[in-house]
C-alpha cells in the first residue's frame, strides 16, 4: 500500500513498521487482558516471563511473576490515564552471583476497554544501580576510616604479584610467600575465579566475608577487586583492596539495608521479597511445610495525601509499617511492594494462622494514631490471605490468590480480612468493620 500520490508506504504501514521495529515492547489489550496488537519485542519479553503462555492474554501471561498487574488495572477508576509507570517486574531474583532479570512495565488506560503497555528489560540498569549503591557505601566507609588498607596486585591470571605492608600485616603472609599464589589462600571457602570474573565483567566487584590469615584464624573483611587496565588484548591485571572489619560494623549493615529495605518505611523492598519468597517456597515444597502470604493495602490513602500532604502520608506509611512489624515474628518478611501496598510472607503458617495474624494487624492499624505536625488522624487497611496448596503451583499463583482476596476486601467495603478458600478458590470473609476511620 502506498500514499495517495503513490510515492511510498502509507502512514498506516509506516506506523506498523515503527511499532515492529521498536526496541521496547509495545502491546494493546482489552480490560480482560486479551491482546489485540503486540510487537515482536513485547512477545519476546512475555515469553521470557512465562514460556508456557500462548501470548493471547497479557494478565495470564504475567500471572507467574506479576500477579498484581490485573488488579492494578481493575483498581484504576479514571476514564483514562497512567495505571503504573516504570513498575518493576522481577522475572528472576538475583542469586549465586547472577544479576536479577527485571522488566519495567508502564501501563496506560486509553478508554474503558482499551489499555496499552510498554515493556522494557531493565536488568542491566538494575544491576548497575545495585553496584552503584554498593560502591557508594563502600567508598563512603573509606572516607570515614582511611587507616591501614591492604592492597594486593594480581596479574591477569589472578596470581599475586605484590602486596603493600598493610596487606602483609593484615593477612600474616609475607610478600615473598604470597607472590604466585591466588586469593584462594585468603578465602578458601569461595572460588576467587568468580570474584575476578565479576570484576572483569563489570570493571570491579565487591564482596564481604570471612578471610583466613596465615596463622589460620578467620577474620571478617570487605574486599574490592578492580580491573587495573584493559586493552584489546584483555585484562592486564587486578587490584584487590582489603578492609579488615573487627565486627560487622555500620558500613556493612548500611550496605545490607540499602540493598534489601524500603528507605521510607523500613520494610523490605520488592526485590528482596521475591528473592526470599522463592527460597521459602522451595523450602516449603521440599519439606512439605505450610507457607502463607498476606497482601495488605492502606485504605483511601490518596485522601491522606490530598488532605494532609505527602509528608503526612509518608509518616502514616512509616508508622503503620512499624505497628505491623511489631506483631510479626523474626522469620516473617514484610515488604512494601507498591505505593501503599505491602506483602507479608509467613513461613510455617497455615491459612488459619495467616487469617488470625491479619485480623490482629487490621486492629493494630485501625487503632494507630498518626501524628504529623498539626495533623492527627487514623487509617485502616484491607487484607487478603492465601496459603500454598496442591492447587497453587507457584509463588506467583499464591501471590495472585492473596491479591484477589485483597481486591475482594477492598471491593466489599475495606477495613476487613478476606481469605482464599483452598478447596475452590472462593473468597471467605473473616472480619468486617463498619467503621472506616481513614476518611481525611
């Protein structure tokens, strides 16, 4: 097809060429998730997220790794607008030295029955963000304490070429004894090749753990390995900087917290929740143990921001989070997975136990007074509970059930606990409060 004057492709064909050549995933679907238009990049990303899908329904395709997308669309009541922007979907959590596989999803509602989504693989960006946070923390600790840093020069094969006096004092090895050895003499429990490979891949690598001195004693150490120089012939060598830590001090703890927690509320972040969730899921399956999830959403939270301002809203989220965490066990994992949305992972807990806890959390939130400046107000929250069973094949399915129960709780009036029946997947109302306290 050509333009009316016959000079070239029509505008429609040009648009199709543009969509299909786009390096990001673009798709259009109806309110129930049925895909109408999709470009090859989007299809590839969806198949990566769930290789079992036929790609005909967006929500079903993403159910395994992003069960909340369907409810995000259902809860958006505007005629049109952005449902979510840059919403991160963790296809595969980081583990074993590998970076996480992460997608970014922006969903826009065009009309009552028409949505468009942009999908983009941001795995490299996320990995870089993590490494930058690691570097910020580590180099910040150098400024705070610049005394006695051990420096070891390694050749291209990872063999020690020389050590400074601080390295000799810290490790107990003399330079004569160390030359020609690998870092394995200091860290026998971990293969040094993995650390060098990470440094070669990213320019530098940071790790923290136990090292072994020449006398055989173990000590806690932070180690940074950086590529010394690189050319067309490859890496010429590495520099390892060792910082002995007499205890796991604030810099190490700060690093851990920055990588795993939400800065505002102190709850764990979304990435850590899925990483821990997959580990607990595998543990529960292997040992036939109970595992439950609570999905929680603060009711009418937009009204808090509109009435009292965003700083008051931030104070409310932080206070509500602390009120809930005070009632959790050490092994429970509470994470902030959205603006005012939270998930709580409950190892060794059946559905009855999850419902009982959710009811106690509901009461605690309703009774908690938020005080911020001159503002004093209360909030409530809705809860959805689900537990692993033979009818729940994946962690994503379990989260989808909890999210569906939460949606039922909010649709039926809020400030209540709803659970998913193990038998038939129907919702069961556990508690109903007629008083909605969060109105202003």
